[in-house]
C-alpha cells in the first residue's frame, strides 16, 4: 500500500501528540461529519443531510481515537431518520448520524487496543472519533478484507444467517423464496439456503439481477418482479412444491404473491419491508391472520441484535463457509466521505448490487 | 338416571337385532340427519341447512353403532361451509355435516368397545351412525360430565392449552390479552394465563360478559369492544406494561388495537378470526410486517391437530387443573337435535357464553 498524504498526516499528528506539543493546533484541525439536517419525507434527498466541521477529539485514559475507513449504508437507517419510535431510537435532528463502520485505531490510551488495530461497530459518520471500545469488535484483515466485516462477516451476514437458521430452520428439500434477493442480505440468504440443501428462488427488480442470482449466487430460479404479469402465478410456477420458507426483505404486494403460495407450517421471516420505508402513510393489504391460520404458518420479525450473544459462533460459521468457497459476496463500493449521503439514497433506487459500502 | 323412552327403544332395537328378526323393519326406521343445503353467503341462515331422514345403518364386524348425545357447534365450521380450500376440506354440498360429538356405543362388533361406552370424536350430525372406531377417544364420565369432553377436556380446552403454552410460552409477570375472551377457547386461555402467573386482560362484546370474565374467570381486567371509543387506548390503559402475548380469536380492527400495544418479542397466537368469517370479500388492514419488525414479534397460526401427538398429556394437565378447582368452564347448552343449525348461527351473534353445545 503506497504511503499516502493522510498517512503522513497521521504520523505527523501522533508524533506531535506524543510529544505533547501543538495540542491546540491539532484540536482546531477539521474533522468532517454528517448530521441529519431534516427528517426525510418519502425518499431521502441530499438536503436532508449536512456536512459540518468538528474538532478532532482529545482522548482520555481508557479511550481510543478512531479514523473511519469503511461505512455501511443500510435501508434500516431510513427508519431511524423518522421521528417515530421503532426498535432503535430515531436519530436526533441536527446530530451526527451513525451506522456500521470499520475504523482504524490511530491512538490508544487503553491496553485493549493499539494503534493499527481495526475495529467494527456502530460508529458516527465522522472522520475522527473517540471511543471507550464498548460495543466494538476487533477484526482481523488476514481472515477477510476489511469491508467484509460490514457485509458477509458483519451485520449483513449475521442477519441472513440468524434469520434463516433460527426462524426459518431450513430442512433439506424444502423450498425457500427470498425477496430483495440481489441485496446484501438476500444474496447471502440464498447461498445459506443452498448450503442447507433447499431449493432457492429469488425475487429481484432487474433482469440483470435475476441472471446474477442464478449464474453467480447459485439460486435455482429467480423472478423479475418488475416485469412479471402475475407474481403469484410466477411464484407458483417456479415453486412446484410450494413455499416452505419466505425470507422477506421487501413486504407489500410482492409478499402478497408469496404468501398465497405458502405450504402448511411455513415460516415467514420478516427481515425488512423496504417497499414501504419511504411511504408516509401506513401500508395496508390483506390481513395476515387468514393465511396464517389456514396454513398453521409462522411470521416473525427480528433484528439481528436479538442474537447478539451468538454473534461469535455466527461469524465463525460464515468465515468457515467463506474459506471453503461455499459463500461469495458482492459489494458496491462508493469512494470518499462525501459520497455517504448519495450512496444511502441510491439504495432506494436499487442501484447497489450486494452490500453498499463507502470507502473513505 | 331415569329410564326414558329412547332407552326402552334401544333395548327393544338391540334385542331384535340380536335375535336377527325384524331387520327390515329396523332399517326403515328413521334416522334424522342434517345436510349442507347451500353454501352460506355472509352469515349462515337456517335455509343453508336441511333435515333429511336416513336409514339406521347396519354394522359389520369391527364396527360400532353410535347414538349421538352431545354436539359441538364451533365458529371454524363456517370455513368448511365455503368451498374455498382451507386447513380442512370444505363440507360437500348436500352431504351430512360433521363436528365434534360425544356419542354412546349402542351396539359393538369389535372387542375395543362395548355397548354403554362413550366416545368423542369428529362425527356426523346424524342421530345414529356406524364407525370403525378410528379417530375416536373413549371417554370417562366419572372424571367429568360428558359435555366437558367437547369443551374443556376436548378440542376447545386443548386449543387454549396448546396455543397458549406452545406458541405463547407465558412467563410469570407477563401480560396476556385475549380476544373473544368470553368464548369457549378464550375463557380457558385466560384461566391458564392466570395459572401461569400472568396479568390477563379480556376483550368481549357485552358488559355482562366483561363482568363475568372478571368475577367468574379471574381475568384482571376486561374491555367491551362494542362500547369503547378507542380500543387501542383502552388496551394501553389496562396493560400498563404493554402486551407480551395476544391470543387472538377475532382478528380485524380489535386486533389492530392490540397490535399497536405489543411489547418487544411479543407472541401473537392466531387462533381464529371470527370477525371476518362471514365476510365475502378478503379483509384488508394494516400490514403485519411493520409491527412485527418493529417489535421482533411473532405471529403464528395454528390448528389444534398440529399437536395431536400431545393430546393425552394436554387432557391430563387440564383434568388435573379441573380437579384442583383451578379451571372452571361455562357451557351454553341448547336442547334437541333440531336445535343444531340455530345454535351454530347463534355463535355469530355472540349469544353463547363459553362452549356452545347441543344436547340431544
């Protein structure tokens, strides 16, 4: 890796701090951050975000100073931008936004970390920030590239893994349908489904994605929901034995088409409902009671943190499959801190393939 | 028990059959039955049913002849009267209807049963019928009155027991809300909830039922959904710690009010949706995806036969609680074979308290 300007800057910075000189000057150096400027109505727009400049923080004993390296932008953040109470608290207006981040430790005043360590965790959209290390995971770039810890070995992979294995409990020979299949979570769900010996069918929004699901991720079949004339009939056609497990990332009328094809004792894993995230009115549709009773079916919502105590075993299993070549992953990587807001907005136009990440 | 006319008739009948005389005459004696005359549109009406006269059947080796004693009329039968495919097959038009029945063995050509035994099972709405005994349960009237085997020790009690314990998994101190609480299943659910150490709130449709839930069945509180101005707010008021378990017998807007009050990791047991059974159009409402994700909640449909292999242990536990006085039950008993259709129709006007049974 070539020595770049920001490396030189860090060396300079740390050298000065170690020698306790020039503290005032360091603290006035700029530290770009992104705040929530207004709560989005409908689809987020650039003006909902605002760049500000903060001081680079001074760390105290027990703390580390982190430099942001990779930022994960995810559909669920849309929910936190509204002021409605949800499973996580809403972002505060005019305050810095946070998401999954990989960062480098550039200064440490704790024995738990040393400069040069990499960590992942829920961190702020800010170039430099201090942390006491709570909630951070030390990660190893020898096992996988750093960005993988925001995707297949991070919340994305764990969401796919625990949603499918803990709620879906796939059995060999069963049929799994995945909506949002070309997305970050969906493409991993499909692969774990194949590892589990199931027939896997994906739903995605372009012919290119449909092709990629089949040729790259090993899905048995896939449907383009934007060109289908009757999603319910198309699902029936590619699932001759019905649907045993539905891993739902989108909700809405796509899901209605799948629900109409579920088998007795089906499991519907409600992971996301992106089709409704930008909708300002409460979405309505056929009531779930009827098909749930008719089929003795289960429908369960979850967030990955429900399984936090099992994260190490999940990462271990995913890393093992990754190593064995049984799992592959796709990233869409945007470049530069300034690209964060637009990359987030792009999610709602389906511009990403797999995990959307911003490399700083 | 006084010797009644029909006992004398049986003795006469069996005596003649044993002596192989007068077979022709016996077989031409009338055996009233009820057929599905037309599939109900909306609420069932008397003209959807028709009384016919059949022959009293001759039994062959391995069979028993049964006389119907108690008939269970249940909301789920409405579903079978439509021709839509469901978890059980639709009743055939112009064929005899069946439901849960307690019958007396009046003649036996198998060692498994003797005359005078009582059985419960899914049997036809017919005064006399033969059976090979498959699917029948021999019942003991010393443990509980015969009608109890159609209620608290039958499908009703087992539905309450397995729905609540297997899907709801109540933990001490949690809050359970039961809709259709004054109904057969609901009143048992509430009592098992209290035995489990939970706060139990019922929803019912008259002030009298509300009062009965509290004074008779030990519910902590109850709401009359017909007089409430805002079911959601009223639920919130009587569930200060939110709703952990919702045992839903009714669906529709009552359920919307409960769903808005569920806690994280709530369990919604979908047992019935009587509010929509007579509706000819598919009911719509708020999509479940949103509150299920928001609360990591589970919503599961079931039918009691999913737990068929555990019925003996369920009956044992229920009988134990009954014996200990921890469970009480209410029956609404109508009299006479001819009362079956009207008793069934009355269910949809909420005329029953507890299990609706017709005594023949």
